[in-house]
C-alpha cells in the first residue's frame, strides 16, 4: 500500500512516537509498508508464503502453484457442481491477431464476439456469473475492449453480469466468477511483462 493522502507531518509524528517506544521495526510500521514487509524483516531467513488459496479453482491457480509455490499451495475453492465451469480454462487462438502499438484489435473483436455469443445462449453456463475482462498490457487495450463490449452487449447483460473491464490494478481487492484475459501479445510483439512465455 502507499501512503497516499497521508500528510508527511503525520507520518513524521508516527515515526517519532515509534522511535520513542524503541520498537525494533519502526520503518516497517509506517503507512507505506505492509504486513508482508514486517514479516520479511522479522523472519528474514525464512520466506513467508501462502499455504492455502481460496480465490481460484485448482486449474486456474495450478500454474502459479507449480512455478512459484513449488506445489505447496493448497487450492481451497471448489464451487458446487451447479456453479462449476468446466473446463475452468479455455484458450482461444486469434489467427489474425497482431499487436500494433499498445493494442490488438483482432483480439479485442474476438473477445467481444466470444462473450456476446456465450451470453446469448439460452442455457449458458455464464447465466448468473459476474465477469471481468483484464488487459494484461495496459489501459489502452482495456479501453478498446470496453468500447467493443459496449457495441455488442446490452445494458441488461452488462448490469446482470457486473462486467468490469480494466488492467490488473482495476481488480485489486475485487473478484469475478469469470475472467477473460486479453494478452495483447502476438508473435514477435510481446509486451515486456509477458516476455517470451507468450510464445509457448
């Protein structure tokens, strides 16, 4: 977290009072720090990591579990069968997708049409799902996606599914039943945060 909207004089006052208390970890208790900063300082020789994960179904968190948690993360979210979407992950290749600047128009069109088609089906698995659309390459693609979705979805669909479109920061502290990711990347044109992994 940041110390936004906190006067520097208040932070200085807090720091002074903490120094008087002789607290050993003054810097980690200031507003711009988090509980994770404090834990990292207190347990510098040990890594503080999650053990259980409640936000995503097992197939969604499997990649992170394998690469970053070395299989130690225990997925705990398993919706009732009536609310389960199977398969949990769907990859869609956009054959003519090409990143131009900071957007991928073909991908935005494909995503908007896919969602419009899914929501128009009478017995869609998404009938009561809240939906988020995330652009992994910034706000420019998110704006393009929002525009395309406004063209193909009704006001009732947007409201019923509480559709939110944005970049990853737009979803901090928020949650949706279904997330559609816009990678934006295309061969030879991957954004820096995706690197070469998009080529796999």
